[in-house]
C-alpha cells in the first residue's frame, strides 16, 4: 500500500464536468473533473507519489476517470467501488468565472472510504471539494481529517461551491471546521469571503495563521499571498500567461504547493520566507500551465 513521509493521500470526489464546446455553447463535452481528483492527477504529473481515495462507479464515466488517473500515475488501491453512476457537474462559464450545476444524488462518487486508520501512513492528507459537504462522503472526510490532523500534515482547500442541492449554512460550517483542523489552508479570496462574510479575507488569513498554520490566499490573475505566524505575509505575482482556460487552475496551484512542500521527501507546514516565496512561484507556474491550454492537467514548470 502507498504510504510514507513523502506521499500524499487525496480524499474526495472524482466526477465528470460537462463543459461547453468551443464554437457551440449548446453542446457540452464530458471532461474529467472534481477538485480532489484534479489535485491527485496534478501531483502525479509533477512526480509526487499520491494515492486517491474516492468513490468509483460502474458506468462508462467511471472507467474514463479510472483510466485517466492510472495513466497519470495515481494509486487507486484505496478507492471504494460500487455499481452506482458517476456524479455530474454542468459547467456554466461566465465573465466572473465558472459556475456549476450539480447532479449528485444516488451516485458512487460520494461513497467514500473512512481512512482514519490509514491517515498516519502518509506525509500529507488533502481534503476539500464537494465531498467535504455532501453525505455520505462528508462523514468519511471529517473522520479522516481528524486523524490526519493528529498524525500527518492536514491540507484543506475549502473550494466553496453553491448549488440548490447544497445546504449553504451546513456546508460553510463544515468547511470552517475543516479549516480549523488543518495545518495548511489554501483558499481563494472569494472562498474566504463566503466562509467568513463581513471579514476582510486578509484578516481571516492572519487569524488562521496565528495558530501556526500556513495559509495561502489566491486571487487569480492578481497572484497569491502566504501567511504564517512567524513572518510578514509573502506575496508572489501570478505567472503571466495568455489565458485559454481557468477550470482546474486552483487545483493545479494546490498541486504545485504540495509538490514543493514535499520535495525534500517529507512534509512540513510553515517554512521560512524564501521557501514560502519559492513555493508560491512554483505553484503559480503550475497553475499557469493549466490556464495556457484546454484541460486540467498541469505541466512541469521550466522555471528553476
């Protein structure tokens, strides 16, 4: 079984995004998706050993997902399997970003395994996305996150989603709890504004970091800022790129963060200013490699 101080466990959903086809907004193409799945594939493509633990169904979409992840080099031994169908996310791109409408009920996607007993085998454990708030997955995510907080490096990306099928108050409360457990939090400024309405996202990051966390806030084209309890905030500009696609860019950024944090063969949370700056620059390059073309798989950055 995969595991070790330099290995990452990713727990969450792998689903299918239905995205508009260029030139005809009435036609949608099926595309591999799910924030945790994107993170897992990104880590594998960057050379980080990673195991994905999600719910895989018995339909053609599930076979597509499995082939994509195995080809990338993701270990799927910890996945739960059933004959249920795969969840769908219908993408609705707009001037303010991409929104989604979800088809989640009675799917295999959220039948997640409780890996609280195995969490300590991994150097880092990532949770977030829809699985953190959609039952029955949310229960498994919470139990595994609690174990990871005690025995590993817990990394949380709240990745807030809004949909008629989700209870907003409960969803936000669950995500806030996970952020409170985490050693590393990566969140967009929009996520932070939704999670802690009325508070300045920068103040929220500083408050989270005060307890010893490494907190990274992303602002899209405006770059990213890291907060720790031991140094002033560190900001890095977004890597310049002609944007073709933004779907999966945040997931690629997080994969780049984790790839850098585990580059020495083991994971740690808050690091020195120079290491934090290098981590942000690397993550920005990885995200830019996704924005520069269609699809969600990053390429290894060429920057030294």
